[in-house]
C-alpha cells in the first residue's frame, strides 16, 4: 500500500469503518507475520504475535501520525509483541521448538532433491538459528522486505549498523551451508 491510501484507511477506521481496518490488516498481515516468525522461531507463536500486533494497532491507531509510513510503525509493534512473547515463554520455561523446523534442519541436503518450499523452509530455519540481533535484521530485511532505513527506524539503530548486521548474518549463513541454495 502507499502512504496516502494507508492514511485514508486509518482515518476511515478511526471513524468506525471495519472494512478499512480489515483492508489494512489484509495489506500487512504477511509482512507482520514474517517479522514475527523471524523472532519467535515458530508459526504458532508468530501467528499469536501477529494477531497481538493488529490488536495493539487497533487500540492505539489514534496515536499514529498519518503523515508517516505505516509499515515501520506496524513492524515496530510486531517486533515488540514477538520479543514479549519470547521473553514470557522463556520466563515460564515454556519455550518449545517447532517439530517442522527441526525436520527441515535435520534433512540431508547433498544428493537429495528438495522442492523450492522445502529449501525456503530450511533457509528460514537457518535464519532462526542466528543470534537475536542478526535474526531480527534478517527477518525484517528478507522476510518482511524492509529497507535498511526502515529496519534502522524499527530497531532504533543506524542504517550502517543494519548493513553491518546484514553482512555478518550473510557470512554466518554461508558458514552454516546456505550457499547450497543460492538459486532459491
């Protein structure tokens, strides 16, 4: 979506238009989910964090400055919801690993022909194994398709730090064998 139509939809949603709010959710649900997935490391928690993101967005929509782009604001909420969910799970000792992610990680790559979807799943698993700071940057850049400038704003850091983080993440991923799927 563009900033102008986002602004118009938010203004309509603030006046009670459920259809406008639904259109915002539909426009951003995939990138919000992708960002949440990169932090939570599994689809169930990512869905919960994404849902919480849109609940918080709805509750605080009136605080949004409609002259600014919506995507970074939503992704900031998504990152905070995801981090909160992970912290809560760690504190309660309920952090669980997704069985499908373990399977993707355990697959033998050489000599085995995998579908494009299986390759992407294995790559997403490798990203979830990165340290938190690099995983957040990769998730926002590759999964949520944010620019370095947007990521810097979301993570409250410099654009240069984001670029350095991306470089380090790519290096780490190559060390872990992601080079096998460069054509993905």
